[in-house]
C-alpha cells in the first residue's frame, strides 16, 4: 500500500532523507574537481590523478542495474540503508587515505555505494508516492543535481583552501548519518513481500563489463587519442558485451534488466532521452565555469555566482515540470518542450565570445537552465509509470544507467571537442551538440499517446 502523499508530515522525513542522500552522491561526482591538484601534490600521484574521478564514475555506473534489481527482489529500504552506510564508510576511508592507491580504492567503493543510493532513491519515490505525484517528488532531486553541479566545485575549493581536501570527503559522514537515521525511521517497508530468486550474476557481470568499457573510453579516450589501439578495442569489447546481454537476460530466471523493460517503448525512449539530456546537461555544467574562469577571468567562486541564472532556471523548471506531469497527458509535452529549450540554449551558447554582454549571458544561461531542468526527472517518471510496481526498480535502473553513460560521454566528448582553446572552440562545441539534442526532441515526441499513458498509469499504481 502506498503512503498517502496528502499526509505531508509523514512523507516529509522520508523525502528529506532521500534528498540528503542524492545530494551527497551528486556532490561527490563534482566536489573533488577543484581539490585534485592539491590531492596530487599531497599524495604524489599526478600521473594517475584521473582515476580519482574515473573510479567513482566507473563503479557507480557499472553497479546501477544490479542495485535496481536487488531492490525489487530483496526490498529497497534495507538495501538503501546498506548502500548509504557503505557510502559513509567509504567517505571516511577517502578522507583518511594515506596514498593514491588507497584513495582510488576508497573512491571505487564510494561510487559503488553512491550508485545504489541514487537508483534506490528514485525507486523508493515509487513506494511513497502515487503515480500522479511521482513527477512532483522526482523534480526535487533534479534540482539537487543542478545545485550540486555548481556547489560541488565551490565547496571543494573552499575546503581545500581553508581546511583540507580531506574535508571534501569527511563532510559526508555527519550529513549522511542524519540521512540514515531519518531513512530508518521514515521510509516505508517493502510495498509487497520481497521476491526471493537467484541473482543474475552473469547478466550483472556483462553489464558491469560493458559499463566499464564505456566509462574507460569516455574518461581516458581524449588522453589516449580516439584512434589509438586501446580506444577502438574498448569500443569493440563494449559492443560484444552488450550483444551478449540480450540472450543471457532472456534465459535468466530473475534478469538484472528484464527483457520486458526493452519491449516498453516508453521505458526505452525515456532512457534514450535521459541519456541525451545528460550529455547536454553535464557538458554545460562542467565546462561553462571553465569558460568563465579562462575567458572572462573570474574566480572559481564568482564563476558559480555568474551561473546563478542557470541554476535558478533549472530549479524552478524542475519543480514546475514535476507538478505539470501530475496529469500524465502532459508528460510528452513537457519532455518535448524541455528538449526544444535545450536545443535553443545550445544554439545561444554557441554564440559565446569574449565580448558577449553580461545581460546576454544571463539570458542564455536562464534559457539553458530551464531546458535542462524540464527533462531528466520527467523521463524517469514516465518510465516508472509505464511498468508494474514490481518493475519500478528495474525501470529506474535502466533510465539511471542511461543517464550515467550520458553524463560520462557528455563530459569526455565535449572536452575533446573543446581542446585547449576554450575561447576559440566552445561555441563550435556547443553547436556540435545541437543535432544530438534535436534527435532527443524527436524521440520525446514518439512517447505513447497521452490516453495510453494515462491508462497505464492508473493500472500500474503501487497500491493496485
């Protein structure tokens, strides 16, 4: 039975716990960026410093599908508490690391747990909110992502300059303990009895291998060179592993990614749209601060201030979009509008030049932020509402996995397009992304007709 979302005092503690968890996991994807030079100096590892970020991203992406399926099988609340506790332990190990290998290993554990926190959080919303209310609740998490993308580097810089880079990790422990206590008390038990079944280890390993290859390509492809032997070899390995996933999952008793997920047009389209939206989102959020610092000469702190119109646009549109999709008939309209605004934002950003007026920048950033905010959580809500309650975890994992791959590809490919000449190439790099996002707009328009979505939503309520 789903909790009545009209009982706001009962839902608020659970949502607070989930928001805190997503905030911690999202911050840890970005907070180390400004601390990396100091970490490399203290631990003596400039050559392998990229692994501090790559190990987190690799582990979190590779484990996402398994977390979602295990949540469906064993109960999401208990796994969420396990993942959050493991994240706090890993954060402490990161802060206490004595050398670079220790830090990289701790970051991998942190990423493994962080991936579980994120996918289980999104699935737990399906347990505490009725289908018509999921968009409104998911919208809060999208806003957290946007704020974390800007606040992460700023906090990392502040900790590094005024305390120690170790506090970029240690700060997670007290905040995370609050989230664990709230979650233990407020999250609902399993919506239904957890299903005991053999874990699909073969499918999980194949997906982890494919994700590993993809993340390695995106993380190190620019450094190795896109035509070097290692890059196409990894690409070929990813293709082979993904090809093996289909027959293995069809034969599995409890597949990590049930084939039925890929027979749902809504789930597949939502995953692709989420992937494309994250390519654009992370390209913008990661590289606009670099542009402002390198070209306009502002400090790291002021670059975050300059991006406030983007963040405000993201937060407001995310909240409004979540409310709009309470009516399932609006899901497709919201997604298409959001993707179209993403296209418009990229076209505006493609005109960036050293002499661009401050007022114009405010407008460009605001349009881009509104577009970014309207898509990711609405796509996730569409996927959740298209499957039965027992499949919410798997559907959430499919979309979250796709978004993780999109984030990795966006950062790596955009960085490759940008090269070292930020001022000269950033406009062309944004322009090059435009056709991809335009494709996402078309795919969003192919979602099920509103009447079908509405009936699916009613049929798939967790309480049904």
